[in-house]
């Protein structure tokens, strides 16, 4: 593991570290190396071809933020669905920030949507903040287009939490749902089914979206909760 850490430090960009550390306040800056994502993804792609990959994946917990991101990028390359899910279930409790959580999106999931949906329901019922956030993110990624069902909205709405990083993901989910399934999603804003915080954040994100028309944005603005 020390050898891998040394290799990661050769990719360090200190200015990027100082900038990026401000975006992930739940992570100690001293544990951030400072590696730009495309460079780390390239490293992960090459590292996955080596015989050390599973030794690294089994070496939790990691010390550095980029080690966790590398772990996520390696999991993404696992081609067997069950093996991928098993690796994710082991890894999720060690995630301590929104960025690592959100960058994990295995391509194999697309081929196993019914099984994935079962896991999503399990993840969003977890007591772990980033496990829940990951579950919502997967629902948003894979089930807002042709695989969308109106019951999915209720599934997310029913998540009852004060956790900031879960509520921000709920807002992101509903804002994206407004962009892709507006007519079915809009009642959740019009009837104010979400908490005040999540409701207003959803509207904010929807207004920032280029996929929602100006007239719809104008009406959404009138629904903001003013205190």
C-alpha cells in the first residue's frame, strides 16, 4: 500500500488540493493528496490490469481521499454484477464525503436493472449517510428515463432525515426528475410534499437547469417557501 501511495503522490497538484479541499469539508485536508479526477481515472484504468488490484480493494480503511476515489474507480470496472455489488457494500461504510460517493457509478448496473432496483431500496433504508445518498444517486442515474415509475418519487420523498448530504441529494433527484418527468414530478412541489429545506433546494437546482423551460422556472419560483 505504501508503494501505491507513493505513486499517487507523484500525481499531486498542490494548487488543486487547496481548491478541492474547500469543496469537501467533511474530509481532513491533510488526507487529500490533490489529484485531478481524469488523471486518477487513467491511473485506475491501468492499475486495474495489475495483480495488485484486489489486494488494494481489500485493504480498507484507506488513509487518503484519493485512495478512496481510486477504490471507487476500480469497483466501476468490475464486470460481474454480484461481485460489483459485494465490493460496493463493503466500501460504502468507509465513504466520508459526497464527492467520492457521487463519482461511483458502475457500468455493469445498466445490464441488471431489476436486481439493481432491489439493492437501491436496501441502500436508501440504510442508517449510513453516504449509503443512502448512493442509493438515491443510482435511482437518479438509471431510473429517470424509460425505466422511470411514478412510485420512485414516493420512495425518495419518504426518506426522513436531517442529514444535509442526503437532503441535498434528494433535492438533486427531484430537480432532475423535474427536468425528465416534469408532469409527474411537479405535484410534489406544488403540494409541498418535501421538507422546506429540500423543497427550496429542489427549486433552486431546477432553476439552474438548462433542461427546464423559462416559463416552468418562473412558476417554480413562485412556490419557494419564504420564512
